């Protein structure tokens, strides 16, 4: 599967902005059928950052959201600036 078809867009809320600062996690809306391994590989391919873990959640709107924790400290904030979230 193509990495661009797995990771759809950043998911930006007040809670996810706090996760960037506090937990070094960044949040994306992902394809509903993608599993955690596919999400991890797609993220590492697109953004060239190492992923520590991936947690997923399906919202009440039916979107699948992936919480991606990065290995390197402060990289979530740097990545958020790079993709225009901050």
C-alpha cells in the first residue's frame, strides 16, 4: 500500500497539541483499514523519523486516528513545525 494513502492528514485539537509538547506524540488521521505496522512503516517512510509506538483510536465520526510516539525527544514538536501544524 502507498504511504500517502495510509496517512491522510494531521489531526489537530487542543489535546493533540498538548501531546506534542508533553509526550513527544504526533497525531494523524489514517486509513481505516490500515494496521499499526503499516502506519509505522508509512510514517517512517514519509517523515524519516523513528517511531517508538503507535496507538489507534476510532472517533465517533468514524475516522481512525493514530497517536504516533517518536523515539527522539523533541522531534514531535520539530516535525509539527515542519508540516505546518504549529
